[in-house]
C-alpha cells in the first residue's frame, strides 16, 4: 500500500487539527481515522513522536488535564500554518488521492475475495455434492450475499469521502489564492502612498532606508537647505551604518514577489517595534516620512523595467 501522507505532510496536518481546537493524542488519532472513513488510522507510535517534535520546535505546547496531555498550537505554529497555506491545499488533494487509492485497494480485495469464495464454494460443492443439503447451500449463498453487500458499502463510503476531499481542497486553493491577491494589492497600495509622499516632500535616503536596503548610501542626492528646526526633546544621535545582514534569516520561497512581501512585513515590524520601545516625536516622525518616501522611490525605480 502506498504511503497515506507524503514526507512532512502529517506534521502539517497535525498543526491544522490543533489550530481548529486543543486536542489530546488519541483524539487526533480518532479524527484522522474518521477523516479516512475508517480506511486508515495512524498508530500512537506515529502521532505522539511528531507531536513531541512540534513541541520541541515551539510550534505546539501542552497542558495536563485529567492525567492526559492536551496539545495546543502556538503563535509560531499558526504563523507557519498561514505561511504554508498553499501546501495545505495540496495536502487536501493528496489525502483525496490516498483515500481513492485505499478505496481502489478495497475494491481489488473485494473482487479477489469474492472470486476466492466462489471457487471455494464450487470446490466444496463438487467434492461433497452428494452430502451437501439444500439448506446448507442456501445459508452459504446468503453469507456470500451479505459479505458482498458490506464490501460494496465500504467502497461507496470511500468514494463519497474522496469526492468531499476534492471539493474541500479546491475551496482551500481558492481561498489561498484570494488571500495572496489581497496581500499583493495591499503592498501595492502602500508603495503608492509612499511614492506620493516622496513626490510631495523629496528628501534623501537616511539610515532607516539604508538599513532596509542593506546597501551603500553613497549615491544619495544632496538635499535642499531647510529652516533650522526646534530643538527636540531627544539628543541627536549619529545614523547607524546599514546592516548588511538585515533579514538574512528570512528564508527564500523561490517566488520573488512573495519574498518581497515578507521583507516588507519584516521592515514594518522592525520600525514599529523601534517606535514602540523608544517612543517617537513629531520631528522624528517627519524625518521618518522623508526617509520612507525616498526608500520607496528607490525601490520602485529598482523594480521598474530595465533596458
């Protein structure tokens, strides 16, 4: 029998089940068995080690209730689940295919078992034709009819589950695509706002944009002289050098547009955390707006058509 879950897929599906509600290990096993209409049930030796590994990675946690461990998904687990929405849709299709394959094996077993039973009945009838009574033969035929009906019912349930799995996977794919489109539109909207601010205020690329781009700021254009501003309640500090290793820990997905979205998320979180931890004045807000506008213009130019 082919494997029900491809490599790493059971781990992802466990996160999905725990995202729905906290559960203990045997409840997870029961849900998987129901999902496959009784055609497949993972063993405790399959599920519990994976739950323990997820807990070690910080994706799930557990609490003891009634002497049993009840597992719950963490924020890190939800983040991974959201980031792998496309894989989750593919997993639903894989489950559907696994159910179909299991159903096909059941049908093959039914056909083979029925053939074997017919041959055994014929052999028994031929060997003891003079001894078999009419009542015994009728009982044997009735047993065969019941067994055949039960096998057909199992095959029907497997077919229905396969159809439902296909519909759920298609819906999950549509939802993942819609979420990706909404995220791309939001990024484009923010980029447009930053470009508009740049057109109104101008400015130079400061340390804030330099840290984001992770490159040199030696090509910045000179800024127009401005009126001296009122003294701020904070002492002016020299701009830090750009961090060449900024966001190196953000893994690549192989999709440049998606990678840019994730870098923009990291940039937003870093600036928001800095403002929350250190506070921000009106003067600093104005400077930040100028730097953001200049950074947006430079990035938009870099993303434009090339000669």
